C-alpha cells in the first residue's frame, strides 16, 4: 500500500539554510515595528561648529608638530609637504629651515 504524503508533512522550500525543514505552508507573523528609542540624544540639536580651515595658525609657519612616545619631535611643513625629526622642537625647526634653504 502506497501512502500519499500527508499535507502536514514538512517540505523544504529550498530557501532556508537551516537544517530544520520549513513547512511550505507556514505563515510568517506580521513584522513587528521596532520600539521607539527612549532617549533622543542630540538628534535635531544645533550642529557642531565647522572645523577650522586648513590655513596655518598664527606664528606656526604652516608646520605641524608631533612628539612621539620616545620623545622624538616630528615637524611637518604643510606648505612644502616635507617632514623632519629632531630631539627637540627647536632642533626639528632648524632641520626644516636647513632643508627648505637647500631647496
């Protein structure tokens, strides 16, 4: 006696990567809207001020100075794109002046 498959047997839809077979006639529940946030934060607040322009600060000569963890000073001339290092800022500035003077 050949039994026909029951309508209640699970059939694979071929769409699931789960090892559990999905019922082909199963209905998904209605989507649930996510809850509204409890805290609004600063949404809609006045935006922060615009970033400073890329023009050099007064008396900086267009140079950026970085001190590394080991104490080395790296001076970057934003105008020429050159960088030098030294043990102190004064030494790095002197090296940059020598480099720019040689160019």
